[in-house]
């Protein structure tokens, strides 16, 4: 059996450090916004090359609170991609704004920036690019668009921790970067968690209040906030893994490049495309194949997991279809029919990758 991700193997490799850290945290009993959350925020700011980070309860909450702090509200439009996880668009709706979905580039699966410009109206307040599957969006173009039209940029970095463009980390280009520490993400905790990065001291201060009941000073509340803090025990685990994130991402790239070298030779399979703009950290390894379902069945028969990210683009989801009626986004629709994500995680062995390639080669070549 080869799973999509093997969290157990990574835990066993880190067991002593994590177990000792958690036991010390239990003894310390500073469970809410304790010393490890603070230390993790500092270590993340350093790693990401930003002035501030604010730990929150999840990636979804990172997006939600960042949109509030950016002043996005009812009546505003936020342009984003149709080819992403629902949370990206949910957060836009939480603040009463309207997600405006654009199509994607057929090679990188990232939002089409020409269509993004065409989608700008007088109600547009922000662009929300998603660095999908770990490949950075062309942020130079996004920033110049945003500047010309006076728009905020909030980056969804849930899949791109450690991805960068020429050494500048995703999440440090826009007003805010939003990260998820869902267990299967490149930097994953053992439960939910998230983080917002920003270079704005004012935004960071606002986010610290928003995550903690709108309290700028204890028991003083100037606005309605949330209970949306990063958990101290998660911070202990995340600190252990943050030290190793570059190594984890390099191993994801090793797996991806091994897949791609072999799969490029198999007719009918299009391996994922690196556009060379940024450093791809392969949260997912997603290929295209017209006979995708046959390949998935063959893998399943051999005890190999695979997944379809994403089977339904957001403009066609039941919850959004009425608002988006008539919107054709043909690239997203085609990709959702042809995409197949293969197992990828830092500990995946070359021999396992070769076995997966072998099964795919056999089903395609008959
Ligand atoms: C995982 C994910 C989120 C949400 O993160 P959670 O921590 O699960 O709330 C948001 N956007 C994208 C693109 C994601 O992959």
C-alpha cells in the first residue's frame, strides 16, 4: 500500500524531539498564546523574510482574518482562481465580498493573469492568488496589476510554504500571505493551524486583536473579533518541522523530478509543468491524462493511492453555481476532468516512485 502522504513515517523520524517538546509543553501549561507560539511566529518571520507573522487557528482563518484586516467588506469583489480548495472562496464570502472566479493557465494551473486584469471592475478591491500545488504565481505581474488598479493582494500560501521566486518567499509579496498547517501540507501540524505573514506593523497588530476576541489590550474590546489562535502544542510540533522544511521540500522535488523524467516518455501523460518563474515545492504532483480514470483504477488495483484535485472547479460548485451561472471557464473544466495527483511526500522512496511509474506505463502501453 502506498498512501498519498505518510505522516507516520515522518513522526517516527522526529518522535524523540516532538515527544519531549510536547511533554515539556504540558509541564509548562502555557496553553494559550504561550512561548512556543511566540517563538514559532518569530522563526517563521525570519524564514519567510517578513517583518511579522501571526499564528491563527487554520489556513481558512488566516484568509478570513487577513481579508478583514485588509478592509475587504460587503459589496467588494475579490478576484481569485476557480481551481482551488473551497476555503479560498469561503473566506471571501465570510467578509460579505463576492469571489470573482477566473480561469487558469493550462500548464501551471495557476490563475490566468490576463483574465484577472479583464475581470477588474470598479468594485474590485483585491486579488487573491493561490500558489496552487506549490508553484508560485508570477507575483511581479500580480503586483504591477494591483498597483495600476489600486488593489490589495492577499496570497493563499496554504500549499506553498517554502516556495519562492528568486529567494523571495511566497506570502511576502502582497499585503498578507496566508498559510495552513493542516497535517498534510508541506509544513503540517498534528491538527489545525494557520499563519498570516505581513510587512505591515499595523496589519499585524490588527490581526493579533482579531484572533483574540478583538482585544488590543486585555479585557478591552474595540471590535468584534474571533477565537482563532494557533495552539501552543501545535506550535511545539511546527517548530520541530520548520527547521527541516527546506529538506522536506527538496525531497518533494526529488520525487517530482523522478516522476516527470519517466512519465514524460509515456504517451498521453502530461507531467506537471515548471514555468521557471519560481521554485516549485510540489505540495501535489498533478499530471494530466485523458484516460485518467483508467489509470486511477489501475493504481487502486495495485494498492497505490491517488487523488483528484480538484474534481469540480469552484464556479461549478453547488454553493456558487447560481452566482456564477453561465460562466464558462473551459480550462479549469477540462483540467478537472484530466488531473490526477500521485503520492508525494518527503519520505517516499525511489523504489516506490518507480513502482508507481511502472503501473502507469503498463496501463497506458497495454
Ligand atoms: C488547505 C487549504 C486551505 C485551508 O487551510 P485549512 O488549514 O485547512 O483551513 C486554503 N486554501 C488552500 C489552497 C488550501 O489548500
